[in-house]
């Protein structure tokens, strides 16, 4: 029997609806570690736009320092800082003058980075089918932590089920991110729903499970084979391995 507790289901994007495979990105060596990263795609833009560029290491130091600072801002304040801002801060920190405006160069780098991220992101057929099944019975929405609104929406459209979401909210849209309860309230306002009328679906214990709980929203946790949540996180309302199993858990 279909679960009638909810009027709407809102789902996370990455590792819920879509999968991204960083192994598809170019290999990059940094401080003795090999990483898969967009860095090899970005460095040519610096070499092309700074006369006599010989500062790869300085920019990498700046870029990784800015990345860590942004991570701390996100955790401390529940805010989103965009991919564009990350590149612009890194360029400013190097303190050199390019042949074009810094903000134009940051935008070029954003596009290159996000194009590569999009290319290594895909939607499992079972996940798309699960969304189709749920959309026959519930209003659908999507809420994602992602630092680029345009690419987030392109990835949703790439899934083949983007048209089924009444609301798509990307953290970069509103400069806040899960687990900040305010972004969940923003979604509820957009859907004109009370917290108990929506089921949120996600895979991360803190951003998704704890974030939804703080906003008073029931949560379905996609465990992906994990058996335990952190001790400060209350048990979810529903636990399933992946999105593909959720329709069955809802009786549809």
C-alpha cells in the first residue's frame, strides 16, 4: 500500500540520483600524491593568459589554501561559496596581472572545470526509473549541495528525469548549504509544504540526515551498504541501500 504520510519527496543529487566518477578526470601529482583532478585542464589557461607564466606551484598553493578555507567557511557558517569564487580568490591571491580581466579568467576556468565534472557524472538507469515511479504518486523536488547552479541544473537535465521535479534547488542559488536548516526551509516554502509533508532522501549522515532532522523533515537514508550513523544523528525514518529500493519501501 502506498505510504500516504507524505505529499512530496525531495531527493539529493550526487550519490543519490547521479554518480560521479573522479577516476575519469586527468591524473595530477601534488606533494607526492597522485590525484584525479581538473588541474591539468586548468593550468593551460594560466599559461595562456599570463605573460611569461612560471607560477604553477604558487597558484596551486593558493588554490588548495583557498579550497581549505572555503571548506571551513561552509562547515562553520552553513554557507555556499561558488566554484567561480574559488577560482577568483585563488587568482587574486597569486597577485599577478593577466592579459584579460581576472573575473573573465575565473569564468573561463569555471567553465572548463564544470564541463569536466559534468562529463564524469551519470545517472544509473535504476535511479531514473525510481524517480519515475515516485513521480506517479508524489510531488517531486531536488535539493543539492553544489557550487555551480548552471552545471547542477544541466546534470539534473542529463538524468532524463529533470522534468519531473517541481522545484530544483542548488545550494549555489541561495548561498547556503545543507545541513543548514534554512536551505530546507527554503525548499519547503517553494513547495508550500509543512515539514512533515515532505520526505527528504539523501546519502550523507550530516548534510542530508542531520540537516533534514534539524528542519523537522522526515528522512530516508541511502545507506550504500553502511550500517551505522554517527552517534549524534537520530535514526532515519526509512533506510534503504540505494534510491532504486525506495519506491518499494514506500509501497509503490
